[in-house]
């Protein structure tokens, strides 16, 4: 079975889709919980300078917004990709 034929196999496509969903969900959970914990550990510490207390949450929130916007953009692009079924 050729590689292109395997990628069209329904079982293979379902496995790839499930794997991608699990990886994305895992990243969101770990990143979300880790970011939440990290932010509140820094903000609650009275020894932390003010610019770290404001800068760290800004970075984490900014990266989250960027990640989500790129994820949404890629998902929209995958639905309308005209080169999906193009072969060499």
C-alpha cells in the first residue's frame, strides 16, 4: 500500500484526527493550568517586583491569544484548502 493510499484510509485518517485532537487538548490543559499556576505564584509573592507582576501575566495571556488565533486560522484554512487532494 502506497503512502498516499494509507493517508486516505478511513481508519488512518480517524487515528490521525484523534491524535491531533488529543495533543491539542493536552497542550491547552497543560499550558492553561501551568500558566494559571505560574501567574498566581508570581503575583501573590510580595517579594516580586511590580513589573514582573504585570509583565508575566501579559506575556502568558498574549501567547494564549496568539496561539488561539493561529489555531482558529489554521482550522479555517484546512477546511477550505484547495490543495488537499492534489497529487504529485
